[in-house]
C-alpha cells in the first residue's frame, strides 16, 4: 500500500546506486524518479535540533535556561512551563503530549522526570527560535541549517507552483489513499 519509495546506496561518501519506484500520487499515477522529493516529517526534528545546538554554541540560546526567559509567549497556564528548557525539548522530556487534544496544552508530568515523544515541545522551541533569531522557521532552517550543511535540495516548506512543488510526492494514508 506504499505508493512510492526512493533509495540510494552511498559508498565511501559517494553515490553508488539510486532508484525510485512507484507513483507520486495515486490519483494521477505520475511516476517518481530519483529527483522526487519526499516529506521528511518528524525526521526534520534532528536537523532542527542541529540548528538549535549551533545557536547554543554561539551563546544565543542555552540548553538549560528555561525557555520562558527567551519569550513572553505562554503556551500553557501550568506553572511548570517555567522549568522547561531547550534540553527538555530536544530529549522529549518536557511533559507535553505529542499533540494537544483541544485548545489547552497540558503538562502531563514534571519536566525532566521521564520521556514522552512530543511534537508540541518542538513547536514551542520553534516559536522561541523564531523570536530570538527574528526569522521565520523556514528562513532559519534554510539560512542557518540547510544551506551551511549543503542541503540545497531540501526544504521545510513547499511553495505551490514552483519546480520543487512539482517534484514532491504527495502524502498518502496507511491504505495508500491520497
């Protein structure tokens, strides 16, 4: 039920083999090729984390300073928000759920006390990075992470109508439906 896959073998830092199989969109049956872009989704988190660590190395951000020291934005009324740090976000120990259900964002356990995967934590850290760098998330990732790493074929947002958008495989559900 997986509409497409692209794979490559890298040997000694060089591309040894690459192939793409399937279709970009089950509605159009347009085939994928080796230039098709696929959504990385949560695989973007470690790439963003790299950018965050670089901010820490520059002294712009500190791993163990509560994020509330960098922003006036309050995403929850729970006073434990005052204890959540960059380190908590990066190692998924904020106490936030993966995604909130409804408007309120609960802190489900004391920050740092246990591990729970959290997209909400990364969203919060993204907003803090945007505030302290005065850049959108897209611009921060492009300028401070992707470009310095030489990842010029990667994007964190797709602008419709661009050549890049035409190369993107569409998302499909677990049954292979768009």
